[in-house]
């Protein structure tokens, strides 16, 4: 798979951007630099936005409020779609109305379950019909133990998502997948998962928007980009969150994005063609070449052009030799 090419900005090629939040639009309480300007420019160009997140800890309305406070274009609360909503729909389809669900997670998960017509508890007993895990910063060993008791008893087990890590303003922290793994280790089983890269969250979002040409925008290869590929949606990987350019260079075919950008400003730009000839790649005036297993910048050119040349050559080398090259550390950063 090679990077896709456009002669027009992505805002003219795709009618809806499905935007991951953590690491793409904001990190902790702060906006990603340039995100507000890029998304305002996208909406001014006619692109619709939806904020699609695996974070199940918060109520969608609260997330929408934070986005507005940060200056992001959000017209309605339902433009924020969470894995808590997606997993609640899965559970509601699997159990009787008004069933009791054991929750190891935050307020966002409980809120979505109540909206789906289900009751919640934090302790296991024989009246529990399902157990669900979602990210919550206040989760304890006791919460995980209650979930394990339920799973051991044969109660259907669901998870909002399985992201192993979670980006914060201080760095990368354990995500819901790490907590799910603890219960999996204790019970030797696996849950039904709603969040990216699984289909349920994408389907929840697409059912609301009915786009003709959606584009997934994310910072994680294993969730955002691989998930988009599974449902047949093109993707843009940005370098403001978890996955680095080296990660992209090493990505397997199933987790390679269609486009790459340093940040959300890539939505406002065309993505021109690049050429790979032997050990050299060029895009516009940018050029890179392979030397001793590493890519070297010949001429920088436009930042996006350099990113495309680097990744185009990295994938060509990886596909030809089976060994991805090392990429320049600071390309696409800052």
C-alpha cells in the first residue's frame, strides 16, 4: 500500500472528518497547537466534523463543552461519539431492557448505559446480566476484582475499548486495555469490544452522519488507522499523539494510513504525488535517500512533502527488504 494522492485539499475530497480526540484535537486540558485553526478552516471549506473517541470516561456533552471552550467547531453535543455509547448499544442488544450491568469504569459509561435503558451497579451478584469495562482514572483493584468475579461466573463481558495506553499532558499512561488485560489474565477469557479498531464505534458514528466520503483522522495506528481500514474508510495519521513517524514507517499493511500529516493542518492541503527511484524518494522539492539502513534528508522542501517522501521511501524499503529503515527524528515535529 502506498500513500494516496490528491490534487485538492482533503476538505474537498472528503465530506466528513471522523476525528479522534486525545492526541489529535487535545491532550489533557489543552488543545493541540493549530487544531482550532485547522478545524475552523475545514468547516469553512464545507467539511462536516464528528469527534470519535475510545475514551469512555466522560459524558459526550461534557466533551462537547470542553471542545467549545477550546474554540473547536462543535454545533451539537451528538457530534461527539464515544465508545461508551457504542458498547452500551451492544449490551442493550444482548440483554433484556432494564437489565443490571456491572460497571468498571467512569461516569461516561454509566451515563450511556442509562440512556440505553439499563441499570448499573459496581458490585457483582447473581442479578447482574452483563459486565463492562471502560477507562476511568479512579478505577481500583476492587473494581477489577468485581469484574473478574462476574466474568468467572460466566456473565457476558464487554469492553468499551482496549487501548493499552492513554496520552496525558505529562506523558503516556496506562489505558483501558491495560485494565482489561488484568481481568483477562485473571479469567483467561476476552471481552466483546466496541471501540476502535472494532466496528461498533465506527458504525455508531456513520449511522448518525451518513457521509458519502468519510475520512478518519487519528494518532494511533493500532486503533484509529487499523480500525478505519477494517471498515473501508480512508485515514489520515497525524503526529501529535501516540504513534511516531518511525511507528508509521514500521506499520504493517493493515495499519498503514492513506495520508500522513504533522497535524490537522494536513486537512487543508493537497497531498501531491511522490516518486521512489532506487534509494531516493522525491515529493515536490523535498528529497530523501537511504544510507546504511537510515533515511537521510537531501532537501527539506515543504514539510508535508518531506513527510510524504520519507514515508513513501520507508514503505518501499520495508516491502522490498522486510526491514523498515530508521527515519529522521525531527521530520514532522514542531
